[in-house]
C-alpha cells in the first residue's frame, strides 16, 4: 500500500505558506511535492497538503493509501473525532472527504513532527523557493 506523508506550514500564521507531500510504494518514491501556496493559515496549509496529496495519488491511479500527518486537528477532523467549526476549513474538509470517498482503502494517522521531517522539509522548501 502507498504511504503518503503530508505537511503544511505557514510562517507567522497567517503568512507565507507551503505544502509538502512525499508518497512511497515500499521504498520507491512515487510523488514528491514542495510548493508555495500563498499567504494563509497553518490549518489551511495542512488541509491543502491533504487535498493535493489525495488528488495527485488518484491521478496516478492509486485507490489504496495510508496518509500520515503531524496535524492533529486535520487527522481528528477527517476521522470524525473533532467537529469542523471554522467556515473556511469546512469547505476544505468537504473537499477532502469527497476525494477520500474515491479510495477503496484510505487511512490517516497522526504522528509527532519529528516523524514527519521529510514532508515538513518539503513544505518549508516550498516557502523558501516562492
């Protein structure tokens, strides 16, 4: 199964933001993205990374994926453990859920930032290279 590490970063929250995504099938990297996404909040950046990761994985034809994120908020909202109260995040939440529905198997897990260094580095590189 595909493993997809995602991260969003915003400097000065809100501020310059980037997303980082790295997907592996076994040890083979099948997707790597580090992009600047403009000025926004950290939570919007985290959701943007999830959505972009879902879109790119579906484009590549994968229908089974395990996502890993250091955003406890996004993970718990996607799992239905937290309600989505922010109106801006509701739009992104529904967009993510619509994409998730296209997967045969989908899971998402929260990890500490230290366990998500590659995606974090890509998100920050996206900001640096804007």
